[in-house]
């Protein structure tokens, strides 16, 4: 009987021990299971944020391509600023390509820096990506633009950064001369003399006057005639009036800030430079050769205007002329209206009469202006694409 009681006690103890062992094992397995679930959730969130960041890399690849294509004209403008080519200047393709690569890198970086706001995915506030640490560089030997930036993807509070490198190969582009810029005549061809002389009668060759009085005569101040002037300058800070003749001059330079007027003739003027910012009135004949006549506003010629031997006349306003002859490779440009009787107009085959209202603004500037610079254009070719070179996973 005693044996049976001891045997029952041992059996109970054994059962309790086994139950305890199974409970320990069960709790251990449950702990591992919960830990595994938690780890899986962390890994899943991390994987999801990586996927969002990868989505961002793709997004910014497309954005970079769009920026590149939509800002090509800005690149062309910048290249023209860098090179500032002159007329008849030979374009160095390698130098022009280097300027294009440099300009493209600058503009892409600046435009991408404007894209740093976060981008939500599927309108979810907890899922988004953003770009940062944007930088650009160039490989001028390979004519390549290199871009580097970080993209951070975020989902459910977990963020993952990726580092991306992109490249644009511009080795296939061709830089071409597109057009030439012209500038119309200014009023700065006559140098301003030093103060002191106001009359040729005093033996001076360079006069600086204020225009309040008519120009004194060369030999006699009262006559108003200034014939036979050679290598002389007359510069007026106001108007300028000549009451007599100014014939037979050579290399005479005349400037008036205000109106210019000559009451009589100005014949046989060779290598004359006459410029006025306002109106010019010639009451008698004006016959010039190898000369330049620059008038800011209106021209009135009461008798005969003759341009000969490569002379050039520019009228910024209207021109009213009784008789006009343009001969021997001479040119006259009228920006306003030209009034001259048809039977009193002669333009030989070597010469030009250019009226803006007839030829249009662009042609007028080309024919009557001076070339100042060349506009370059870029033939971009086809299939220039942004390529992702490398993505680093942190």
C-alpha cells in the first residue's frame, strides 16, 4: 500500500515537470514568433521605403530629362554669352561644346534645386520621396554632364536614403552660326575737343561751341562761310547753325547734340562725318563723297542731295528731299518716311536706298546697321537621354 502511494507521487511530479517543460517551450516559441513578426514588419517597412526611394530615382530621372529638353534655349543663350562670337569668326566646335556642357550643368543643377519639395505617392501623406544634396559636374573630354543627388523615400515613418548618379552625353551636338546681330548707327563718331576754341578765324582746327550763336566764318566771323576746312572738328553741345557755305572740305567732322542747319551749300565734301542727334536742314546743295551723314530725326534738303563714292547716310526720322542722287556704291537708309519726287530720284545699280517701311525692320537693321555679334544655335540631334549610372543603397 505504501508502494502505491509513493508511485502515485512520482507520477504526479513527472506530469507537473512535463507540463512545466512544455510551458517553457511554448512560451519560448511564442516569443520567437512574436519577435519574428516584429522583425518582418520592420523589414517590410524598410523594403517599402526603399521601393519609394527607388520610385523617386525614376521620377527625378524623368524630371531631369524634361528640364533638359525644356531649357535648351536657355542653354543656347548662355553659350552665346560665354563665347560672344564676332562676325566672320570661325567657330571652334570643341570650345563651343565645352561651353554647352558647362551651361547645361549649371542650368540643370539650378532647376533641380527648385524641385526639393516632397512628392507624395498616391496622395498618401505617410508615403513620399524628396531630392537633396544636388550637385553637377562636367567631363569636358567626354562632353558629358554628370549629376549626383540623394533621394529619400519615406513610408509609415521609416525613411531610406539612396545616392544616385546620372549622366547626359552631349558629344553628338553641333554648334552652328544662326544669325548676326546688328546695331544701328550711334552718334559717337566725332571726338569731343577740349574747351577753348570757338572760331576758325582764330586759327583753331577743333572747335567746341554751345550752339547759342551761329558758327563764325573761317576767314571773317561776319560772313558765316567756312569753306576749305581740312582735318577740322566742330562739336556743338547744343544746336549748330552755319549761315554761309561750307564747300570744299576734307576730313571735316561735325557733331551737334541738337539740330543742325546750314543756310547755303555744302558741296565737294570729301571724307565728311556729320552727325546730329536731332534734325538736319540743308537749305542749299549737299554733295558728299566717301562720307558719313548720321541724322537722329528728320532730314530736310531744299535743293539737291548727292551721295557719291561709297558715302553712307542714315536718317532716323523722315526725309524730305527735292532731288536725290545715290551713286558709286553709296547707301541711304531712312527709318521713317521718304518724300522725294519720282523723277528727281536716281539710284544707280551699285548703290542702295533702303526705307524701313518697305524692307521691314529686320532687313533694315541688317542693311543699315553694323554687325556686332553672331547668334549661335545648337543642333541637339536625337536620342539625348538622361541615364542613371549608379544607385547606392545605404
